[in-house]
C-alpha cells in the first residue's frame, strides 16, 4: 500500500515538475507550425521610404484613385502598423455595405495615432515601421473582415479589400525576409465605457476569465495570434498575457490602462465589453505559422485618440513595443 502511494505521489510530482519546466512548449504547440506561403514582390518598388497606393500605382486597375496605402519603412524594421477603420473616402460610385450586421463606425483618429507611434519608434530605434492605411470609408469597405463577411459587393471595393490584404502579406514577407521575426500591431478604436486599451490576442473572454489558475491559460497559446512569441519566450504563456511583462502591463508602465494585464481589475475582461482581435490579427499573426505575431490594440478616445493626446499616447505605445521586443524577442531595438 505504501509503495503504491509512493508511486502515485512520484507520478504527480513528475507531472508538476514537467509542467513548471516546460514553459510554453505545451500541448497546443505541437499541433502545427506550417510553412507560410512565400509572397513575391518587386523589391525595386517596395523600398525604404516608398508609399505605394492602390489602385493608383497599379496601371492594370485603370483607376486613378487612392483607396489603400502601404508606407514602406526601413527594411530591417520588425514592426508593422495598420489603420483599417479611419478612412473617410466615400465615392458615390461604390455602394454602401448594407447588410444589417455590417459594422460601419469609423475608428476616429487612429491613422494619426499610428503615425505618432511610428514617429517615436523611428526616433528611438532609427527604424521607421511599415504602415498600411485604409483610405476608404468603412461604410464602403472593411478590410478587417473576411472577404465573405465584409459584405462588399462593388468590384472596386472588392479590389480595395484584396489590395489591403496583399499589402499586409507583402509587409509580413519583408519582415520575414530581412529580420526573420516581427510584430504586427493592428490599431483600432472602441467606444466602451472603460477608458483603457483592449489588447487582443484572439483569446476569448472565456479563455481569459479563468481567474483561479493560470494552468488552463498556459494551454491556450496555440489559439493565439502570438503563437511564435510564446514559443520563443522564456516565460509561461500566462505571463505573456497578464503578467508583469505582458503587453498590457507594459502599457500600464507608460500610464495607459490596458486589459489583460497584471493590474487588479484589469487582469481579464470579466463581463466588460472587450474586443479580442479581428480578421487581420487572425490572418497575419503567427497562429497559422511563421514568426510574425499580431496584437490588436483597441484604443480609447479619451486616453489615446483625442488629437491632443496623439503624441503622448503614440510615444507610450511605441515605448511599450520596444520593451516588449527586448523582453520576449531578445531584440534591443533602442539605438
């Protein structure tokens, strides 16, 4: 009887030790890491400092207008920024997204916020990030939905949707080719009651609301858009999500409240409104493979998108990003 008890105790002890030592190499890390499609692009066009407009710069489109922009950064920058929902161009020739479930609210002032993030990143690292901007109104085209769920009917809007996705694919390929790994930050704006940044990794509120133990959260890495960060980090996945070195905690360090984070009342969303990431976070993060991860940042108007706050908020997000790279990518971007 004693031997059986000792044997059982030994098994439990081994299981606990194995769990505590394996960090982020958990069950869900074993299910896939496929080779991503290699995207071909013209390096003579996609070069540092260039701004490529779609469809204006694509003669085969035969449309002398600008719907989407790719502002190419330094080729050795590991960072991609995007602003999908701040566009105001609304040509009458393109019909509206009239489906009853189509969200068409503008994320006001996210593009200038992206630009201020980029300015601080460039000033502090010497490298300007890559930026993709949707110029079309969300009433005409939403690039953060799948093609079917975007409810876009007009051929020009469908082409613009394709152009936006293609720019993101090329940006990810540039980072992969020149750096090997990187981070894509998709910048949005919310109107929820709590003025804090909602940090989205594709994890649902149910995934995050397990407040009794981090055990189950540590097994959710394979569901997240930062799959590659989790594999390479020296900390457990739960630490990446709501620990002291999580992106949310680094935002708090810069005086910008965020959820999830390590701060009491902000470790998980609970019953509060929370956006966990959309189509682009899913499609261009590392959930499906590769070494470019993605985080959706849903910013508040009061703290981040108010025009008088752009410079300070952009600086704060940029500094948090630089610290995140140092902690979890092993890359010191500070010049």
